[in-house]
C-alpha cells in the first residue's frame, strides 16, 4: 500500500503555471510581478471544530482553499499561489483523491498554482497558506472606513448558517432553498471578482466568516469609527421566506458565519457605481447602513425608529475575535 | 480568563521591521526587493509525531521556527517573514507565553518578521509557513549535482538522534556530550550563514532532516546522479567517543534525522574555498564523498575497500520520502 507521501504526490502534483519552482524541493520559488505587493493569509481547518470528520472530502477540498481565497478577495488581491500542510489520520487513497479533486477544482477556478506542502500522520488538520498579488498601495484593509461612508454587503449572508442548522437537525429546509443553503455552506464562492472591482472604490473591507456584525466590529475597531445598520435594508426576504421564520433569518444574516460574502465601506458618491458593479458581476450588492464618527458604537436601526446595540441582543459571536 | 485569541494576540504581536502590513487584517502585505525571488516553505509539527506533548514549550517554539528557517537556508535564501497557524488544546497562558518566547527568540536571531497566523482549538498542531528572499536565479535546489562534484556535510549530524535515544532511555549519555546532543535535538541551529555563503558555489543542497543517506537520495533523484560516501570521512569521532559505540555513531550520523545540518555538492575545484568558508563561519565542513554518473546508485565505501548499498543495511528511513 502506498504511503501517504506517495499518495499526496500522486494526487497533488499538477503543472504550475506562474511559478519558478513548485512542489518537491526544500522551498518553492515564486516572483511577484514588478510593483506588486504580496498578500499572504493562512487558515487552519480542524476536524470537529471547522467541519464534521465525515464531511464529503470533495466539498471539504474546495472549501479548504475557498476560505483562504476569500481572505485575499477581501484585500482586493488576485490569488496566485498556495501551499497546503495536511495532517491525515490514515493513508486513505479514495479520501485523498476526492479531497484533491475539490481542492484543485477551486485552484483551477481561480487560476492558483499549488506550489508545495507538507504531510504528516495524526488528527485530521488542513492548513493552507495562500499568496496573492496586489499593485502597491491598492490593498483594501480594515482600517480605511470614514464617517459618512456607506456600508455594503454582497449576496445573501445567512444561507450557510441555515444550511448548518438544517444538517444539525434544528431546522428543516427543502427544495431549491435548502440546496442553496447547503451550497453556501459546503461550496462557498469567494468573491474575487468583486474584490478586484472594489479597488479604488471601497475604503475598508473584510469577508464575512464569523458573522456580519461580529466582522463589522473589526472594521469599526481598525478604523476607529462606528456604524448604523438598517435592519430593513438587510437582504432578509429570501432567507425569511425559505426558513419561514423572520427572526431566525435576521439572526442568520447578522450573526451566522461561513458565507464568505464581502462586507465593505465606500464613500457615498460611489453608490450608483457600486449598484452597476453588482449588476455587471451578477452579484447583488446591498447598501445596509452607514459609518458614523461614534468610535466603536454599532447600532441596529429598526424601521419603527428603535435603535439597539447587538451586544444587548446577546449575539454569541459578537466581538469573539475583537 | 482570556480566550486563546486574546492570549495569542498578547504574546504574538511584536513590531515587524520589513513588512507593509502585519498581524490583524485578512492578509499580511509584504514586498520582496527588486530582482528577488521569494522562497516559501511550510511545515506541520504534530504532538506525538514530531515532539512529545510535554516538551518544554520554549524549546518547542524555537524548533518550530528553526526547522522552517532551515528549509530556506537549504535553498541559499535569506529568511524574512513567517506566518504561524496553531491548533491548541487549551488556552494555557504560561504555555503560550513560553512557546512565544522561544519562537520569537528564533525570529529575532534570524531577523524574521512574524506577520500573521491563525489560532484554533483542538489537538496540538503547529504550522508555520516561512518566506525568504533570494536573488533571481541563485537558489540552490536539489537538482544541480553533477558527476565529479564533491559531497559535503556541515557540523556533526547524528547528535539529535543520540539525544532522542537518551531521552527515550535506550542510551545513557552524560556530561558535555549529552548536553550537545540535547541541544542539537531541542534547539537546532539552522545554517543560514552557510546557505548564503554557498550561493554560487554549491551545485545542489538540502537540509538533513530525515537522515543523511535518505536525504542524499533526494539529491540523487532530482539530479539524476549517484554518490559514493566514504565512511572514513564522516564526522564520527566525537559521536563514537561520546556514546562509546562506533556502530551506533555511524547509524546516528547516516540515518538519524532532526539535526538540520546542510548536505551539499560542489565542483571539486571549490574544495579549498569551502574549507576556508567553514573556518570563517566556525562550522566544520566535511567532504564525505563524491557524485557519480550511476543514476540512483548510492554506495557506502569502507576503508577496507568494501562497498555496500545502504538499502541492504536496512536503514529504516532510507527512501521514506523518496
């Protein structure tokens, strides 16, 4: 029976397109283009914490890379290269082959070279580190939001949380809505084209991985500003219709993680350009609130005029990483 | 009690010296110098596989980074930046503080910026990814060895294996020799200055992490050559004197891993320049054999004229990764 080393080599060695030296030596060699900064992000996905140990390996392979791609999208960077360190409990070729299939499907979808890695035996743990390029000075960080900026989110955050609740049995979804929620959870689409389109427009940005309001708090912290989120402007209609529970839809949209939509701020005069960008990309962009000068103050504004702090609403994840 | 996120932030955020954007955003931003290639390596260290779970965290922190630095040294690269993903079983501040102390001691010793990472809860697993710079075209890969080249190794490989045997109770060492073996095992010194000094001289190189002969087989495979190793030329005297067993010294030197010395080939006319380089660095360099045209054939040559294949000697690790 081949060792996991042989299996990894068999399934993980594919031609690299923009790499000087890929898998097989002590280190890989790459060259960012002239005038480019390199954006780097690492994520560790652990069985039992980030995914069920019996998760379909093909979907897991896609997601392992996609969540890292999303980190680069959130900087406005073009993903280019990835290394993958993996700790595997056994040399299970069928599992490795399906995992590689999903991982490379994502790599090919975003033109990313897999340039190296490391394999070891032990509790299942997947740790990609991803590299992307961005013209010097054009990265969109968390720290550039200014009072008066509009706050935007892409797509329909909340589907992944509802999909997870469905899998865990606390919610019963069906039909196309169920499928869309499971797809959001299992095969998230990193918003690379949107990230690139927001260069020179967005003043601050991150991806919604831990929940919209919790992630928004990072922008407030890094930018030294506050925000008001208009609950009536959140993209809740499809969620509420699909799960039949408006309160749960609100909770999923504002506190559910794992959708990897982009949350960003932009000067108010960019409003129409952003709507046009969303149209061009076939990805709805929603203006959901505005940035204020009240540093660290985050308010949910309801249609009846009430304003609430999400902290008072007992959001579990709010500020977890803050 | 602070979360592990807060603890990591407290102990792992230190000023970065040659980084555009370090810890805290979706990605870090760096800029290799003009005309530089970027060398990238990732390693995953797993409790129970690569180290004992009760290993002193300060030494573990040093070694976690040092083994990655060694991969860059083995390319002739200058280490510059590192990201660290860590899976920790508990938010144990004393452990994290000591681990960070060792990790940053190594980072400072080699002027490396710690620019990002990820933390999660689960089985202990440490995964650094390291980046270094090397002038375009000057990287020393595994593939450049040519027949007639001399084969060299730095230092005294084998100490780490004897130190491990001492800790495991299969060997009793004492005094300064025991200390030197434990230091080799627990606080390996990546040979960065040697790697830089070998640019333009060495034709192929790697670091001895899995055992000298097993690692040598990678050079043979990548370069399409063979090698003869003269056992009388191996740096065995100190090992044999220290452990009182010449056969065990030979085994440790040729098949023991974890020393992170450099194994390299160089054209024969470089012989004197290499001895002078070793002198200048205070690090003995040993010419231990030569490269032959017999692709894939590795022979141990004894003083009495006998020649053996290491495979026939039953070396466990020989070809493990090959």
